[in-house]
C-alpha cells in the first residue's frame, strides 16, 4: 500500500535564489523565494510556523548554505530528507557519473516523471540554463549554458560603459536598438531565445535520430517567456517542476 501524500515544505536552494513551496497531492498551494545569501534558519522556522508542513524536502546546489541549515532541519520534529544522486527511488541513470548532476536537475527529472513521463526534455531557466534528458532508463545527460541573468550581468561587468539591465524586463523594445539600452535588451532577449531554440532543436534531433519517440518538452524557471516563437506552442510550462519533484522524492522515500 502506498503512503498518502502529505503537505511537504520543499526547498530548492539555488545559486541566486532559494525557492520554497508547500506541495500536497502534487499541487503547489503556497510558494515564494528568498535570496540565497541571506537564507537562515529563522526564515525557515517562520515558514514552518505559518504553514505547518508535515515533512521537509531539500535540494541544494550551494553546499555552504545548505550545510548550515541541516542541523536545524533535522530537528524540527518533522521528517527531513535531502535529495542526492544515491538516495533516489524510481529514477535511474543512463549517465556515467551521477554524482556530478545538480540536485535541482534530478528533482526536475522526478517532476517530469510526475507531469509527463519519459521521454522528456526539461529546460531549467535559472542562473544557468540547463537542458536535461529523461529517458526510460532515467537521467540521460544534458546541457549547461549561461542563464539570462548571467548574460546581462556579464555585459555590465566586463565593459566600462554598458549599464546593468533588469533580466526580467527585456521584452517589448525594437529589434534594432536606437539607444545603448535598447540595443542591449534586443541582443540579450533575441540572443537568449536563439540559444534556447538551437539547444532544443539539437537535443530533439539527436534523441529522435537515436530511435527515441518525440520527447515532451517541459520548461521551468522565470525566463520561460523568452522562448523562441517556434517553440512556444510546443512546450509544457511547469513553473514549479522542481518543487513537485522534491515532494514526489519525499513521498517515494516513505513507500
């Protein structure tokens, strides 16, 4: 008999932001984010007090931060698990070195199993842009490329005169810029969309050439609005895929 779903506080600690959500029956009822550098036990304690989750699940790509939280998370009076490559249930590997795959990317693959199944291509749009492949064997590799925020930040940091752009406010301007800012916005938005399109075209072609059925393409992360038009109607947008995957990971550990 399978364990019932329970309200799980899911924490996804990323390089820039930490996303949290209360997930029950594969539905995210509450969610939010913190700045990762400012994350501390008192912030998590407040979430627990407000939402009274029955369990806690964690994925982190910033060990320096998550290691400082572990002792607290283990002593909240609730079951606590951290997703790692060697404690997964129901997700195998078609990949030579699973230890190097980010915990968030593995959570995304579990989330993809929940919302669509294999084969799937998962596009994560955070600090880095990640493309991960889920096949019938499990995690099967992927791509890591710059995220949109990295592109805008790098332009500013590596030049003397170019300003810092808001990576969440690049759309709506002309293709041919009539000012420095318009030119930067166009270059970043169109360049990022072109990169995503090229990555998707290449991955899907390689998968189908190797005999795979046409994969479902699932997009998660805030930069999904920058998908190229040729792909916008061909993807499934799951903004909380990582959180759904973390909750399912916890559920599987209780079976």
